[in-house]
C-alpha cells in the first residue's frame, strides 16, 4: 500500500517483517523437534551464559512481566531443564541454572540452528552477505538511536516501553502507576 510519501519504505518494512516472521516460525518448528521452542532456546541460552540467574534478571533481559517469566521458569523446571536453588544470604531469592537435560537440549539445537542458517544464507553470494550485513548494521544503529529517544520520551511521560516479545504476556507499553 503506497502512502504517497516520496520515501515510501513500506515494501522494505513489509519484506523485513515477513522474513522475520517466516524465519522465526521455521526455526521454531525445527527447534521444537529437538525438545525446546525458539523462545525456550533463547531463555535456556541466556541462563547458560549468565548462570546462575534470578527470575528478575530474566524479566529484565527479555522485557517480560515477572509473572510471565515465573510461568516460563515453572514450565522449564517441570520439564527438568532448569533447577531453582535458594540463595544462602537471602531466602527470598531463587537462582536458576540449567540441568544436564537443559544443557543437552541446547547442545542438540546447535546443529539444527547451524544447518538452518547455512541453508538460508546459501541463497546469497558473499557480496550480498556483506551488503546485507552493512545495511542491517546501519538499521540496528538507527534503531539504537530511536530506542534511546523513545525511552527518554517515555520516561518523561511516565510510560514504560517493553522490548520485543516471544511469549504471550509481554507488554509493549504500559502506564506506570
């Protein structure tokens, strides 16, 4: 749909959105076959890299509401992928770490992710990959600027802006108070 502006980015924005959704959906299906969805893989990977973590750390890292994180941790624990242990200095704090099964799910997903990425980028030449990397780098730089601007504006108006969500329950924007 054309907006009539001289710089109409709608085709590029739609193509980027479609690519994100299709690649995310495809990888999610592939990873689910290895024992964990893409969202679970992301959470397990974060826990592995930063272990032990608290639920509050995960909520901050993923931009989810605390209740959403608690439900996700409950499910991971129920499936034997993570273990919660109490903090020796603060009984209210629970640390979350991967179990051997959680580590195995991550290890099993690595070749699936590599095969998917290799197959996807096989469609591009080395020059196209370099161009794509450059263009996405510029867009990510601009996105960082916009995030900073929007965060500053939101802080002034009392609105908190969430980050990208992969699970239901993540809020895009909510009024403080």
